[in-house]
């Protein structure tokens, strides 16, 4: 069976010929182009292997295309304000967007706006889910990185839901983040204009590593095995950090003159996005010098340069979904209308009839109790039922207690006999 095809998906801020281009990673052949707007930085996402979403630069809507119907814009998802970043959950159930300092969470099956999180103090600059969709990470211009549990966000009142972790060790705005594999055990790399890249552990919230560079860092990624971390600088350089050769060091300064063979040079302006191929052999980079470059990781040599019409806003490597390569493929379900307001809020969107609605808790702004309240009610019912059963069956309880006491006495006797036997064998060994 042939190996899955890897493709590069790129956007620029000019969008003169197209909004997004897809080309085969190793041959450079142009496969698909999508038209209909200008995608902003950190604003490109693949939804469930069927739709391509792009947050429009400086505008208050998200463009959505079916992967095969590339020339026809399927829908515009209207938002309350300009979208600063966008991501989707790997399981295809949720869409997450940063709008000003707020985080908006939509349910894909219904289009309902489930939660609005307001824990950042300035614009949200980057968002990403963990690989199992159980957590998501947000970074903002307020220098904060927040780790959220999706389950907690959905089941509790969002106005009182704290993030699982608040990472505040950066001193300037967050520019990019990358979440590795492992779900709740994953490691997260964060980049900042404070010239540092930091590596965190989601499970404990601990800072594992901090690397200081000579320039501000605007992009960060890791290979799948997490042996290397690649950091894109404001001067056009790309730094390769070996994560396996620093025993016990929490903080380190990256010295380019001493790290021979670990700097990729070729871009003439700041590097804005980075992505690594599945096997870790190829690195893709996008820059404000209007080029996308493909690099060989082992030799740090540039394999291919693709020139676009404007500064590159997104460039990523992904395995091509079946729907991208099959001309007759159609999505399993149509994309619903996405609401701009929380369900049940005043002056919200009109409810759509005829659909199935699943209430997940207080985030729906309804009168139904949350899961936590239901658990407490169920526990109270079970306790009262157990108490009634115990009080109504005293005779059976006494009989059972007697049986258990007899069994304990027998076990004690067996244990004492075994101890005596072992003592005799040790003290009087056979000759």
C-alpha cells in the first residue's frame, strides 16, 4: 500500500491569485488553490478532514471551503469581531477562535456557541488543541499562556472556570505555540518576543526548559519524536534546538557561533511559521520575505523555494485527507450555521428547529443543572437507598457479619500455622 501523501498548505496576506494553495511536499506540484479572502496568521485550520477554514485578516468572519469544491466558497462564519487566531479539535467536534481578548468555542454538529472565555487581558494570538482534544492552549499579547481542560470548560460556568495552568514566565507577547503528542501528558513549546522559547508539561504545569536567543522568536515547532525544537527568529534565521543533549539544564542560552550546523539561513525577513514532516526529515518555513522554503533537516540545506505574492501568514505540512485527493468526495454532513451569541442569551440568534440538541451544562445558559450538580443529586439518592436497605435487612446483615468473622478467624489460623512451619524450617534445617 502506498504511503500517505504529505502536502504543504500555504497562505499569504496579499491573496492576489488565491486565498490558499496546496502543493505536494516532495515534488512541488500544485494540487489545489482556494479563492475567497485573505487568511490571517495562525488562522488556517482543517475541520474533520472535510472542510478548510480560514480566519480573514482584519475581518469579522471565517471562510469555509469543502476540500474538493475549491472554487466555491461554502460559507462565511460571522463573528462578533476580527478573528486573531483559529484552530479545530482533532476529533472534529469543536471550532476554537480568538476574538480580541476572548476565546469562542463552537460545537460543529449544531453550530451553537458553547462558551466565551475571558481570561486574557489583551488579544489572543495563538490557539491549539492537544492531540486527543482533551485540552487546549491559548497564548496572548498579555504575555500569558493558559492551559484549559475542555471537560471543565464545558461542564462549569465559564465566567468562573479557571484555566488548569497559567504560565506567566514570558515578559513580552506570545507569538506562537506548539503542542506535542501525549494528550494530557503532552509538552507545549511557547515562543515570545522576549527572545525565549519555553517548554512546559501539561500534566504538572512545570517549566521543563527555557532557551534564550539573540533575537525575538516568532514561530516554534517540534518534530513528532520531540528530539528537536525549531525556532524562527525575527532576523530570518531558524534555530534547531536538540532536546536530548541538555542533561538537567532548565535554562540555556543558544549561541549560534557555538552551535555549528544548527542554524538554517536563507530567509531575508522574519520567519512567521514552521512545520516538520512526519518522518522529521524535512522542515517547511514561511517568512515575511514572501517566500516559503523547504529544508533538509540533516544538512540544513534549502531544497525548494516557493515565492508568493505577499508576506506568508500560514505554512504547514499535513497528511492529505482522502477528500482532498478524491474528486467525487463530499462531506458526510453539511456545515451548520454558526451562531454569534451564546445559546439562550438575550438578542441571540434565532433557534433552528428540527435538529437534535445536546445540553452539556451551564454553558448553555439554561435552567438545567450541570453534570456536577447531577452527580451530587445521584450520590444523595444512592446513599439514602443504601441506608434504607441496610435498616430493612438487619437479619441478613448479622448473618453476613458472622460469616465474615468466621472467615477472618480461619485466615488468622492459617497464617499462624504457616508462620510456625516456616520458623521450624529455618531454625532446624534438614541435614
